[in-house]
């Protein structure tokens, strides 16, 4: 039991670089629609975050809490 516990302390070293939604849909049209929709949401989120950082950088009143 002591050997088993010692080998479990090393942890998981798996690094996932991608994931796949299996069974979400088999239709290429719906997959393309989901890709475009999620890409637009991602770009809108990134643009909003960049604008927040930009405005916080140029406006001195936003430098303090």
C-alpha cells in the first residue's frame, strides 16, 4: 500500500492542446455555423478586453481603484 501511495504522488502530467466535441452534431452546416458563432463571440470578448486595458492605460483617473 505504501508503494502505491508513493507512485500516486507524482500527479498527472498530461497537457491537452485541443479537444473535440463528439456527438454535438454530424451536420457540416451546423458545425460551420457553430464555428462562426463561437469565433465571433471570442473576437468580441477579446476586443472588449483590449479596449478596457487601452482605456485604463490612457485615462489617469482609471489608474487607481
